[in-house]
C-alpha cells in the first residue's frame, strides 16, 4: 500500500490544473461543531507561481476511463496512479483545517468504473465531514458529468460550490482532443443545479427552515491556447454561461503543455499564454463589474485582445468621442470607463467632489493610475486643449511610459507557441 | 500643542474630551514614551478617564453610527502616529458638525485615514490567513505571530466562532500578549519570558501531539505539489506572501 505522502503528492499534482481555488460566497455558519465559511474567502498561502492556496485541492483518484489529450490523468498517459480512501481524505481535511492551513476541501476525481460510482464515493466523503466530523467549513465539489440527478441533488445539500469544466471553449475544439466528451454533458448538470438553486431559494421565501443548496453557486473552467479558438469565441461562450446558468465564475486556464504525443496541442517546453489569460480575466471583469457589453470589447471586427495594453484602454483608444470625461460632473458609470481608474477610486471621486471641485494633485493621491488616466479625463486644473490628441499618439505615449519590459518579453515568449 | 496619553484607546478618547473641555485646538496626540518628539514644545499630560472616553465614544456613535465609530478604534490599532493625528482631526470635525467629513477624500487627513484603515484591514485579513496552529500533546492548538499592527483584538471573534470546539492560543511576539480560548471564552494572556522561550522552541519545551509533525510534513508536501513550475512568478509570490511572514509559516520555514 502506498504511503499517504505519496498519494498526496500524486493526487495534488494531478488536481492543480483546476485553477479555481475560490472559497468565497458562502455564508455557512458554525452550528455546534467546527468551522464556518468566510463570505469574502481567505487565501491561506500562495505558491511560487503566485496562485492562491485556499483549499486542499485533490483528486479522489487519478485512475480514469477517459483519454482526453489535454489532461494529465488521461488513460494512455504513463503516470503513477493512486487513490485515497474516504477516511484518508476526511483525516487530511480535518487536520489541515484545524491547523488553519486551509479554508476547506476542493474534491475532484478521475472517473473510475462509471460516473455514478465515482460521484457516490465523493458524496460519502462530503457526508462524513458534515455529519460525523460536524465540519462547517467550505467544500467545493466537482460534479461528475453523467452522474444521476439524485446524486447531484443530494450532494448540493452538503457542499458550498459545485463546478464542471467545459475544458475547451468550443465543441469543435473539444472533439479534436477529447472525442469521448461533449459540451452537452456539461450544460445539462449545470442547468439542473441552477434550477435546483432557484427552487430552493423560492422555497426559502415561504419556509424559513429550507436547507441551503450550493450557497456559493457554480463555476466552470476553459483551457486557453490548447486549441485555436480566438478571444471573441472564448468570451462569447463565457458570456453565454454567465447569462444562462448564472455562474459565479468562469475560469480561464492558460494551457500548460503536458503531452507530446498529440501533435494538435502545444508541445512540452512552449510557454503557457499567461498574458493572454490575464487579458481574458480583465475582459471578464469589465463585463461583470464595469458595465461593458461584450460587443464593445470584442466583436467580429476585433476578435483578438491586444496583448500590449489592457482591454479597457484598448476600448478607450477606439472610442475617442467618449472622452475626455470630466470627473467633477460625470456619472459614476462614465468615470469607471476611464483607463486607470477602478471602481474604488471612482467611488472616492464621486464622494469627494461633493466638497468642492477636484484638482490633479488630489486625483493623483487617491491612487488612480494618473499617467494612463490623464489622457482621458478632465478636472478643475486641466489645461484647455485645442482639439484632441490622436489616439495613436496616446497609445505609444502610454506604452513608452509604462515599464513594459517584462511584458514585452512575456509576449515574445508566448508567440513561439504558434 | 502635544497631548501625552497612556497609549490606550480610552486614553486617546480622553484626549478628545479634554481638547473640547479646554477649548484647545491644533492638538497632536502622542504616547508618553514618544515624549522626545515633543521635547521643546508645549505639552499636556492627559489622564485616561473611562467615563469621559465613553462619552466621546457614545457621541461618535450617535453622530456617525456604530459601524463607522468602530473605524476609529481600528485605525488606532495601527499604532501609527500620523494616523492618530488624522483620526483626532476627523473626530474633532465630526463633533464640530461635519458628520460627513469621512467622504471628503480630497482632504489630506481624510485620505490618509482611509488608507491606514485599509492597511489595518489587510493585516487583519492576513492574520486570518497566515496563522498556523501546532497541536501540543495536551490538545492545545497554539500559534505565534508578529503582525505589523496590533490586530489581535480584531480577529478574536473570527477564531472563536470558527474553532469553537478546540482550545487555542494566538500569541503576538512583538506586543507580548496573546488570546487564549478555553472552548468557552477568549481571554487575554501574557506569558513570562521563559514561557515565550519555550514557545519559540516547542520541540524542547512543549510536548507536541504525536501526529503534528506528520501533518506539517504533509502540508509542505501539498504546498510543493500544487505549485505549477511552468508558471513560476516569484515577484507575484512575494507580493502576496512578504518575507517577514515566512518565519511562522510552516510551508515557508
């Protein structure tokens, strides 16, 4: 039998490509046992790649009946296999949690035998934690595509978040590298859980003691850069999923080459598309928190995000007629569209201007990226400008000002992919 | 004029009370130990008076609400003299009828106050994240910390609610006091220098739970395995986990 250390090594390593580590959004309270959920989530540490470690993220097993080319646990891959017992996962989770190492458990699994068998085993872990250990901390459970609705519904009563990964942004991409899978088997359970969430919420309005059902909602993940989808296609899919399934998050995961046998995929040694991934997240944020519509940022004329500059700046340069925005009179929703000004600073500006017109030195102190924002805003002491500067000029001025040395390097690093 | 007080929050509030009673303005609040800063200036020593302090506290709550009144306590825990000054200025303005002054971010004091509040809240959050308990053989979970600000009072509730079924101790090595939870309530404790010495070398002094070392090892294993080498980004890593916290982090030791 393998030692627990070796199992942890194998099954944490296999789980790490799932980027979600969020522990936020749940309000589970400690009722007479141990643990609770922190609404804002807590990152207990960060790995050297700069990613947050919030949950004990492991696979129950990396044995899998599927052979998806992009997955490290694919059947044909020659890796060491391992499987935790139910007791081992519970023991690890409780002991890490009590030492304040983690916010909770993120449990995923390779598919062994069939979907229901796997889901049933995962459910046993979750139930043991909640019922026997009286554990009220965070649990993120992967829904196994193809598992029965009874099992999924049962799991929803014990966990905080559920997720299923789309894997590749489009059906065509998925068929290239994972012919056994399809998007339908992801959409169906996402829709089912969403319906259940809604009906539990409705019921709660009538009956106060209705149990909570997946209180932190659902999420999904797409692998970026493994197959040739463009940014417009990717964000269209994300936008649809946010709207149709009320997802809390869509994660974009730059593909890290792990397979040299499939010539369709980037080969081992090529750098993951980190800048592109970052630009996709920025777009995601603009859609969810900044009131942008997708077609303002990406559309059939602009199908790729600019890697040198962020998508908000890119939009601003294409829409000079929107600027300059006068921060002393403009609406909050117009101020957050100024490149270099975020929601927090915009809120400060809107409060502060009630006490008198704002000057440049005040804006600079408030923490906005003034060097970027100055081309797009107006305040009390902005000198009168005759005509508008050309946006081409603004773009090059901003690029030369920001020390984009690192970024340039990263961009060339990524270009070798294609 | 400098007001010298005992360094407690009640002392700070007493200063506010005195400045209004004596009709003295342009006050700079300092601790008695900071006296050398004010060596050649006019100073007044303010005696902490709980009754006066509570009147100020009540008055603040009535004017800005309980939640916002709490902000002055949080900012005070920064132990930052400039923040105390900004706080003092804002409190005085509130009592002079400007209850909405906290939104005037164009004002230097107000902006500084909001920035320090953010820093304190970040440090509080970091302590919730970075505290690492070890388990001793008698079942006590203990942790040592050295937070930038005096944030223990701000995390007490969080740990009491979360770890309600186990006894724990969180000890601030810098400020030499700790929070002890006996599974019923949280109390403040001070350890003798010998006891602190013991705690820094638990392997000698405190008998550890037999499985504690195993879980520390497993945690390190997990931390290494979950890292993606191809995405290495030490700049970002250090931004999130600054070196000064490594000393007490199992995975970074």
